[in-house]
């Protein structure tokens, strides 16, 4: 904090060197005085807006909401392999496994969606990718694909080194058979080649006269080499320094990902340091600063730096480095895999960081590829994983008819429970099936429960998932590529299914780590007088969006100061009229979406309430933070705890918690 302030202060000093010197000395003295006396509040009220901006920084918030949103993407990924004993075809139930939610080109139409534009863009992309994945899955083409990955227990080298000529003879690819893992690093020693003339270039602006453009650029990619037949490998990280020829006329580094021919949004580093308020990656900025002029200011700046040191300035002096790559100059580049993303250092200095994107896992990065105007001298990879994580869905799924969902009844279902789940959560789903989903109300189909799962980036997982869905009859696939910011689509799918397929009176939403005391939940819904619209759960009033930090919600995403009253996500119930209006609005492309599904629900219910009064019912027994005695729902329950809760429930009437993990 303090160091940051001084840095800013320095920058300010160098900006207005000449005329403001006297004023600055005054301000500086005042600043030092105030900092030493630790009375920062003076700045908030006393001094002008400019110094205000320098001196007060948003505090780091670590509230409950912060953790809540952060938790889900960090879930440990379980590795699943191809299931050996395929369930017999005759076991396939008639239950349809695809969500009836209709996505089309207009669903994520970007016009008029100024607020959550990014969300709509990402939803559109996820839907397009999901569509092809689903079609492939349906056609059965992927089943054979799984056989190849069966033998994944091969042991892999911990480090690999290739000379430049070896690298060339391998087709400019270094194969990393077991992919990468946390802490893996790859070092490339190379030299950018001299720029050449190019008449047709994708990276510069098209000129009218047929003038050639001088271009020098190269590409380093982490690729997923294990893809389906004939498909381009996915680019898990695309790192493209453009020394000359980029359309902005300056050297830049462009980074991106590409999955099934779909490019994500590019991260361009053009020499400006990323703002401090922006998201960092393992505490590092996404883009470092470098001197933006090509003419060799590097030497000059180094001279100034030495001069400053000589005249004895004690304060920290920032050095401006030139663009890290130049023609004919050897570089040593190291790419490393951190907790939150990839980091690139060149010649020992951090240059860029690229946060991991959903859908790209480290173990999928099975090749390093280099191309373009670069002369590769050598490539080293080290701290590699020695083996593929073991795949064992047999441990999780129990292919017994006992756990299958009964078919949908002809009579009216009272309560429909939609459970948000992720493709690879086989163990979580199995635990729910074997515990609370064995409740007599579910067995007799007065209550129906289904898991809502989107498509997973790993093909084997989708293949498994499809078999699981067909066998147990309780999984509904919402055909978009899964992404934590898009869980809200599953919530809409739950409403749609609950209303159109099940025709339930009440709709409940839960998570796959939520244990549901089915009779208690149903009683809570039955208590509301017939015909009234209701919203029951652990309701938050007057919550505000978190505006700072990693999980910040921008004003663009959520312009209002407050959130509407909303029930915590792990368990809430709605009357079906509300669910019906949500599904219908979505189909008419009129539903506002927000990345937090529980807040979205609060918003939709609030809107519904403006035309028909809604009975809001708050209850702590829909426990959000874990388990309390007498719970209606318990959250964060591990598969073992689920079984334990179920055992206790069967033996004693009063619901008790299980406090092991
Ligand atoms: C799996 O790999 C091991 C060791 O590499 C090999 O001995 C075995 O034959 C392979 N099994 C199959 C089914 O390919
Ligand atoms: C619902 O609507 C009623 C009447 O219009 C209003 O008094 C109430 O505050 C609303 N409730 C919520 C939670 O918005």
C-alpha cells in the first residue's frame, strides 16, 4: 500500500516537473507529514480531487460474498475415465435428457443488452460451442474417442529438453505427454528474425495502395493435442508478440485462447501497465509497462536511471524497459503455470500474465508449439506431472437399477427440485441419489428431482455424463459449454423443466452439495395459502454488490446500488407461476440475466411482485453456510456427509448434522 503510493507519487513528480516544483514540494512535505502522523482522513475531506485519487485506495474486501463467488470455480476437478462396463442398451430409459430450454440466434442478441454485454457474449459463445459438442455426442462419434484415452496411466518424464534442431525436426512442437501441472515451467531460448515484407497480413490495417508492410511476429502456443479426429488442436494459450506490423503501429503482445475454432476475447498488452484496479493474476498485473517508442529510448532511460542513482535520490526509481523482443536479439522466455494463470517472464523480467479460462485445464496442455519469425535455440520444460491423474468413474457411479429415477407420473407433481451440478461431479450426484433422493416422496413421484448439467470441456466427461443421464434418468443436459458465470442459465432451465415437463406446483432450486430434507421443504411450501405466489428461502435484504477486488461486480453489470431481496442459492422454493413467467420471458428474449443466479432470481421475483404480490418467506433453516440442527436444507455437504445425514434421518426424526468431512 505504502510502496504503491510512493510509486504513484513518483509518476506524478516526473509528469509535471518544471513549473509545479514549488507547489509539489509543498504538497510533498504535507504528504510526508500526514503519512507519518497517520491521519489519512484529512485527504478525504481536505485536499483536492487529484490527491484524493492518489492517496486513497479501495480496501481489499474479504466478505462472505467474496468467498461465495470465489469458491465454485476452484473446486477440485475430479478426473474421470472411460467407463469399462458399458450399461446395456436395454437399460436406457425413455426420459429425455436434453433440456427443453430453446436457445437460438436471438436468445443472446446483443442489442439493447448494454448492461451485461460480456455475459451475453460469453453465453452466445458457450451456446455455439455447446451446440457442436452436443451434436457430436448425439451422433455417437465420441464413444470411440474414449477408448484411446483408456490407457492414461502412462508415466511421463518430469522434464524435457530439446535443442533448436531437434525442435525443428519434431515439427516445431514439444510434446508434453501428461500435460502441465501447477508450477510447471517451459523456457524457450530464441531470437526474433528480421522483419520481412508482407502484402497480405491479417494483423495490420489494409492499405489501399499495395504497399508491403514490414512484419515481424511469432507465436508460441500451448496446445491440446488430444482432440477428436481431424480437428485442429485447441489453443490453450496463444502468445503472439508482434514486433512490427500490428495495426496500431506499435509492438504489442496479444494473448488469447481458441477452442474448436472459436477465439476468445484477446488480451492485448501494448506497453501500458494494467490498472491496479483491474484483476491481477497471482498478484501480478496482466500487462507490464514498456517504453512505447520504437526509437531506442532504452539506452537513454537507462542513462537517466544511472544518473538518478548517482545524484543520490533515495526514493524508488522506476525503470522503463523496452519491448522485450527485438530483431536479432537473443531472448530467454519462461512460461510458468501459476494458481490463477500463466505467467511469462522474458530475460528474467515479468512481462505478461494470462488468467486461466474456463474450459482449459492444465493437463490438457499437451504440446508447446512455436512458429513465425523466430529462430529457436532450445526449449526446456520442467516440473512436469509424472502421470495423468487417474481416471475412475467406476468408483463413483454405481450402475444399479436401485438408484434410477422413477419415470414421470401422469398426475400432478407437487414439488420439482432442480439441482445445479457440473459435468464431472459424478460423486456428488451419486451421493444425492443414494441419500435424500431415496425419500419416499421422491420414490412415489409426488416430488421429482433432476440434476441440471451443462457440457464439460473434456470429451470423456461428456461421454460419461451422457451414459449416466441415460441410465439413471435424472440428469438434464443444458447444451452450452459450462462456465461459472452462466449458472443462471441452468436456473432458467430448471424453471422451464419444472413448468413444462413436470407441471409441478412448486419449484425448488438446490446445488449438488445441498442435502434436502424433502418432507420439511414440501411442508414449508404447503403452508402458504393456496393460490398465492411465493418465494421461500434464506433471504438476504439490502445486500450490496461488491465493487472492488477480484470478484467485483462492475456498475456496467449491475448499475443499481443494492441487490433486490434474494434467497441464497443453495436452496429456495418458488410457486410455479413465477417460474412460468421466468421461462416465458426467457423464450421471448425478455429476461434480464445477471451472472449471480441467486441475485437474478431475486430480481425476477421482484419484477413479478410488481404485477402480482409475492409472499416472501425467510427461513434460516435453508442453511447457506453448512448444517444446523432442524435444517430444511444443509449446504457444503460432502458425499460422505450426505450418506451420514441420510442415515441419521432414517434413524431419528429430528434432523441432525454430520460434522466430518
Ligand atoms: C497401457 O499402457 C501400459 C504401459 O504403457 C501397457 O503395458 C499396456 O499394454 C497398455 N494397455 C492398453 C490397453 O493399451
Ligand atoms: C412487493 O410488492 C408490494 C406491493 O406492491 C410491496 O409493498 C413490497 O415491498 C414488494 N416486496 C418486495 C420484496 O419488493
